[in-house]
């Protein structure tokens, strides 16, 4: 399956485990590091502040010292260091730079824009300057020279000394936070008055007891916790200033002494394509050596470190199997809502029914992140009707259970549900349907479904699910089957199938079954590799029909099919009416790439290669490519010179609206790549089996 991260990362749901089971400790680990001078076109030698701009999917990074280089040149490359800019907009992996500015406060003899914070709600840029001891506000970034701030305020409150370094916007209160470094380490809180266009001081709290000379500040969007970055540690505080935890740099997994002088910080989406889209990373700039005259005591070594925050909560409420309870069912029966059932390695037979309990079921894979526990912790249904039953909790219909870290096998239904659950890091094999949703929904992520006798995942009833980052292979019928049963409630049921590898299905990769009436549903199928299916990659039928007959049914539900790579299927896409097909790669269809009865499909910016036929006569494709995509035969990864690079469209007009392709932070060039595997250059996505 996809080479995946083993831990529940910040931004995802986590559950507590008993404090007696492990030494619970939050920690940070390095995802990657990039040298912003040598390895990024931004060429930033002394990176200081950093902030995230969600609407552009980009980071803004300030360089507080670059203007002091004057006419100095890099001894190795001969390139002039300062080229008139000290604020840079870059992609999350810093492989692309898209905009540059020069920040020069009025009347300042020198300028050191240290901290930077983007206010996404008010569209304001806040910049702290430790030369002028000011916090500046800019409301217009159209000019490449920011020399006229909308407003400013001194950080020397009532004449007290300050050393303004990083700045951040509190997403909960909307206040602007500035961390003061040497002498009096503290966090200052300011408030913006939109009507008066004025900043005012609100409050402050000291951090000197826990963090020495902090340089950067970041606020975690969900918790509101404040993270302060120094050259020795990263300190975590509540929004009110209560100390929570200290992360010593020397104890961060993967940290290197070459990551010199950490500075600014911000939370932003992970740049790792193996992480879920809602996973956040903590991005930290490194200022490098800056102690005097260049080049003897000042080097070109600014950097950007991406960190993953791993939460391991310790609390009461863990029931252990078999140490305390002989069976999983006995533990569930004894549990209270919110408890966690921790299952040790072994094989456990029989069916499991969650009943009305809101409890979570995990193996030691959840604790240790060791994938080998998946194969060591086996739940065997002994050929029964179901292995796990997850009913809807009548008093809490939106409540979601967690099932993580098991091999599920040998039953008619692996999991049958009318309630919500998340299935993470599991293997489901030798069942009839791996999951049989009769309602509810949830998330299925980082799982392997293989050698099931019917469908890997079957969605019936009023179900909405997120299915991402899984491998579904060698299942005898469909990879995913969705029955569009009658549903006319105003609440939209949206199912998203994203970032999966679906291979060698006995029938369709994804099968959509219509019931001849419109329903209030939407389907998004994106960034999947669908390869080697005996029938359709995506097949649509009407009249309750569950056997692929290549009808190409004009299903009325809105269906978005974008950024997929489909190879060696009988038909890649069969059917659709209100359907958008954009930025895909279609290779080697044994019959036809896209078959449709309706003439209303929008087919735009796709690559067709070596299909017996490309499209039905009813379809008028726009801006197609007909060239070899140069894919790796095993991974379907495009080569470095592949024509799919930057060949997609950012958006297209569809159903009287503009539909965008990938989120901007997932696009690493000027435009999306075609196909499923848009990747930063620093990492290649790999597919491998769960142990």
C-alpha cells in the first residue's frame, strides 16, 4: 500500500489511552529540511519569519538580514546575494517561488522584518521589526515594495524594552501575537480595530521561565496553543499563557546540528503526499550563522524545517485484552463511553458488536506506530455473518468510533455498519465485503483490502465517507461499490475517494449503481491510480444493476473525476451526465477510454495514450494530449521529463460554476500535473504492502 506515516498527526482525530500502558509524551519529528539558499530558487540566506496563506497554498518567508549584504556575492556561485527583496512567497517544499517584495518601513535607516503573519479573514499582513521596535500592518500586497503600512504600533509598551521577533494571528480571537526575545522574554497581544484602522495593546505574559530568547511564534489552529521557537527548544503554551510542554531540539527525531538558529514558525498543511489532506505540520525557519561581516562570520545557510507533532495522550479508561478481559466483546460490554480497548498481539475469534457504546478499538500499532502489529493482531470472524458490527448510536448519531491496527479476516462482512467509524492502518482480507456500509460513514485511511470475495468497500444506504490513502487489490468484484439508493433530504451526502491505488479488480475499480431517481449526493474521485481492472475503471449502471454491462448510464448526480491515472482497464470511465473529467491520464483502455450516452460531460485537459479508442462520439474533449506520459510501469509515477508536468488546468467551468483542481498547496509548479501523482521533487510516493 502507500508508504504511510505511522502516527496520528496533528489535525487528525486522536483518542486517549490509559496512562499506565505507556509513558505518554508529545513529541516532534522532522519530516524534511531544505536549504533555502542552495536548494530553493527563493535564495533566502537568513530566513526569519514564516506564515501560511491558505487561499494561495503558499508560505511567506521574511529575510531580516539580506539587505545588509549590499553588493556582496556568493563566493561559490558568484550570484549577488541581495537582489532587492526580503519577503518571499514559496511553495510548501520551497521548490518554487511565486512572488517577492521589499519591505521598507518609512523613515527607517535599517530594516529588519523579522516576524510575518497573514490574517486570512481580514486579508492583512502583519510584520514585526526588531530595529524599529514596531508592528506594521499592510493591506495591499499588489505593489512589490511595501513602504507605506496602513498602521503601526510600538512594541515597547509603556516604555518597557522589547525585542520583537516572530508574530502570529490567533485564529480563535483574531488577536495579533508578538514574541519578544532577549532580556524580557514575553508574548504581547494586540488587537486590530477595522473601523479605526488602528492597533491597540491588549495584554502580555512572561515566558522567561520556560523559553530562552524565543525567535518565532506559531498558533495551532484547532487548540489555540502557542508554540515558541528558540535555538534550544520549542515551548508550548495555552492561549492564556499557561506552560504545557517543552520540546528540546536535541531530542527531536531527525534534528541536525546543521539546522542553525531556528527562527520563525507557522502551522500549515503537510507537504508530504503520504499524509492526509487535513494533516498539519509545524514549519520552522532557520536563520543560519549571522554574527558579523560576510563571509567570514555570516554564511548563506538559511533553511526551512518541517516538523510533525505527535500527540500521545495519557488518561484513564483503557481496557486491556486479554490481560484484563479474555475477549474483545467482554471488554466492550464493560466499557464506558470514551474508553479505549487495547488488544495485545494474538488471534481473537468471533464476532464483535459495539452496540450503543462509544468506544475505540486499537492494537499496539496505535501506540508504537509499528506496522508489524497489524499482522500480529488478528481478528477472525470464523466464517460468521460479520466480524465487527458498528451500529448507529441513537443518542449521538454523529459520534465516531476508531478501529486501528488489525488484520480483519474470515467473515461475510468484515465490518457492517449503520453508524460512523474511522478505520485506520488495517488489513481486511478473506471476507465477502471488506466493509458493508448500510448507513453512517467515516474515514477509511492507510488500509489494505485484498483477496475479498466480493467488494473491498460497499456503500449502501445514506452513507457519506472519505476513502483515502488505501490500497485495494485483487478483490473478486469491485474495489468500491456505491449504491445511489433513493435519498432526497436537503443535507448533501458527499463521498470522496482520493489518493488510493485500486488494482486487479474482478469487475470495476469503482462502480456506481443508479436507482433511476435523482438523489442529493455528490461524488469526488481524485488522485487515484486505477489499474488492471477486468471491466471498468469507473463504471456506472442504472436500474439497480450490479453487474457491469458497459451501459454508460447517465447518472444525474454531480460527479467530479479529476487527477486520476487509469491504466489497462477495459473501459476507464463508463457513464455520467453531470460529470466533470479533468486532468486525468488514460492509458491502454482495451475498449475505450471514456464512454458516455449523454453529451453533457465536461472532458478537459486529459492525456490519452494507446487506448483502442479515446471517447464516444457524444463527447467533445477540450485541450487533450496524445503523447506517451512516460510512467514508471510499477508505480505509475511520471518521470522527470514526462509531458504530464504542469499540463493540467487550475480550474474549469462546469455546471455554471468554476471547479478547481487540486488545492493550491498540492500544486508544485505553475499548474497541476496530469494524473494522480503530483509530487514535490524532494519525495517520491511509493506503494508497498502492509506487513
